[in-house]
C-alpha cells in the first residue's frame, strides 16, 4: 500500500503541474440552489416536464467562475509582485475537492461533494496555483457528516457507497452528461425526469437547508415535448451559453426520450412516434423506442410495428424488438 501513499503525496504537490508552484489558493463560488419545493409540487408526469440540475441553469459557470478566479489571481500578483499565477476551474487532472479540503473550505462529504457548514454544497470550486508562498490552513480537518446517510439512502441508483465513494457509472449526473452511448436499461426507469445532471444527493443533505428561490420554471423544469423537437440550430441557439451543451443534442434528446418514457403518459406517444420515425440520430430513436415500450397502449404498439418494418440500424431494431416484447 506504500504506492498509494506516494501517489497521494504526489497529487497534493502543486509542483506536479509546474515545478515553480508553491501554493494552491482554493476558492468556492456559490450558486443558487434549485427551487426544489416548486419542482416537487408539480406533477412532472402529467405535465411532461424534465429537470435540469441547478448548477447548469443560466450561463455556463466555467466562464464566470474562471473570470472571478482570475480577478483573485490578479490581487495575489498585486500583493506579491511578480508572482506567477494560474487559475483553474473544473480542470480534469486537478483534484479540486481534495485541495479545497486541504484548504479547509469544508470537508469531503459522503455524497463526495465538498461541504461547507455555512454554504452546504451548492458552490463551485476553483483554484489558483502560484509560486508565491502562503501559510497553509491550520485548523484540523473536520468531517460533519456524522451518522447521517441520507444521500446514500436516497440516491435512486444507489451510486453512493460507504467510505465516501461513488460509483460514477451509476450516478445520474454521469449517465445524463458524460455517457455518450446508450443508457443501461436497468438505470433508465431510475432516472425519473432528470435530463441533465442531478441534484438529489445535494438536495437531501441537511447542510443545504431549504430549497432555493423560484427561478424560471421553464429552465428548471423544461417542457419535454419541446426539447424533443429541437433541431441542431435550435439546440445551439438555446444552449450555446449554457453548460447543457456538454451533453450535445443527441445526448440531451436521448435523456428527454427516457424522461418521456418515465412519465408513462399516453400524451407523449405521438411525439415519441414522430421521433422514432424521423429523428436522424439512431441513439435518440433507440431511446424513443424504449420510451414507447414503457408507455404501451395501441398507439405505441402501432408506432413500434411501423418502425420495425423500416428501421435499418441494428441497435435501434434491437430496442424496438425489446419494447415490443414488453407490450
Ligand atoms: C469527473 C467529475 C464528475 C463525475 C464523477 C464525480 C466523482 N464523484 O468523481 C460526475 C459526472 C458523476 C460528476 C457529477 C457531479 N459533479 Co462533478 N466533477 C468531476 C470533476 C471534473 C473531477 C472529479 C474527480 O476528480 N473524480 C475522480 C475520482 C477518482 O474521484 P472519486 O471517485 O470521488 O474518488 C475520490 C474520493 O473518493 C476521494 N476521497 C474519498 N474519501 C476522501 C476523504 C477525504 C478527506 C478526501 C480529501 C478525499 C476523499 O479520493 C478519491 C480520489 O480523488 C470535478 C472537477 C475536478 N477537477 O475536481 C467536478 C466536481 C467534483 N463536480 C462538481 C459538481 C457540482 C457535480 C454535480 C453536483 C453536478 C450535478 N448537479 O449533476 C454532480 C455531483 C455528483 C457527486 N455526488 O459527486 C463540483 C463539486 C463542487 C463541490 N462543492 O464539491 C466539481 C468540483 C466541479 C467544480 N469545479 O466546481 N462530476
């Protein structure tokens, strides 16, 4: 196990990024918590409304958080003239939560988020690596999760495990954002109406207190039928300044099809049938077929039959067959 200790050592050494770095300044940037009370009071199945994670609402955070971090970096360069600074936000190889825990911005929670007693977990992290030397935080590291296991127990897919670890392939956020292919069948019903990211393990955390402000319901709970009809140009127009663009059109529409299936609402059949007939992306057609299978009924069966006769993509044909079997 010595090797693991060495690795940890190495990761916590800013010189792995640039030999001149001596300090890491960790920053937290709060964002508005989701208006969950509102979200939970609507009948998303009847109204066919999806749900987007709070962090992805409004403008893409990468831009404004990086800007704010750069402003802090400039201040550092003023305090320490000539200092080299480099700001990071959400940069893959940087272990942001670990740096923030080291800096005592909070503790590494059971939901694998960096948690703070005053701000909960609805904040982004950013860092400034610098050659200027600063004194490190001196308070002892304290974990305030205690015996609470709400995030572990209430995650619909069971993605969080004891020991402050997550199985990211089970995380709704991973499936709806990072997974570029088909969503595993067993997870689809558990996604509910989440179509980009997920807030459940933050929402149920006692450190996050009550739900946030109202916001625009159309952003938080977008109308699924409208999203299913977005073409490339309309997708770009709507999401170009938003973090949602990361899922790409095909990923988002795949998620929308799954959420529509989860509504089990017969009103969704015509639009899913249309998608199965004329959507250009096989990935979306495949999930539209699954959704029709979930909703069932005469209209869904007819649409699946018609699609089976003309579909040429193997994966989509397989999904159609599976959907027909359960009907
Ligand atoms: C990849 C990634 C994801 C993946 C995987 C998440 C994960 N838990 O690893 C997915 C897509 C699932 C994801 C989802 C989300 N993410 Co994300 N993600 C990242 C990213 C880019 C890298 C994370 C990483 O290094 N993973 C690597 C693996 C090895 O980490 P791990 O499995 O958790 O393993 C570590 C822990 O177990 C840790 N550990 C275990 N016990 C202990 C104990 C202590 C004391 C310490 C210090 C560490 C520790 O050690 C392991 C090695 O690092 C970071 C940005 C960054 N560069 O850090 C943002 C980041 C973690 N994500 C963020 C956010 C906001 C989210 C979401 C809330 C978005 C959403 N609403 O959908 C969800 C939350 C899901 C969750 N519960 O974690 C924020 C978190 C802010 C905060 N307050 O903590 C970050 C920091 C981005 C940012 N700049 O703000 N994310």
